[in-house]
C-alpha cells in the first residue's frame, strides 16, 4: 500500500526546488557575469541554503539521488515510499 507524502515532506521538497532554481539561475548569470561580486555572494548563500534543506530532507527521508554520498546503513534501501512521480504531487 502506497502512503501519500506527509505535509512536512512536501514542504521540504518545495524548499529544495526553490533553492535549486535559485542556485541554477545564479550559476547561469555568473557564467556571463563572472566579476559580479554581489551575484557571487548570493550564489554562495543560496548554495548553503540548498545544502541545508537537502541535508534536512535526507536525514528524515533518505537520499534525494542515488549518488548523494549518504550512508546506506545496514542494508541497501533507497526508496521505501512511492517514487516521487508515483505520489500524485
């Protein structure tokens, strides 16, 4: 039986998506404006925030990707709940 994602899990995923978008956009901007110090500061702060949200998610629900470097524990179980595309989000 598949369980629906919890509200907390959905909120964490939303924060991760938001910060990933910001990091990506700033990286693209810095590709064309490498001397922009403010953009670099914003990128570094956004990257820290993204890492923090990802760490919080992985501590509660497991790795977001299969090569994230998170410990496997005593057994290899990557996904215990439905895959993200199966949850109806």
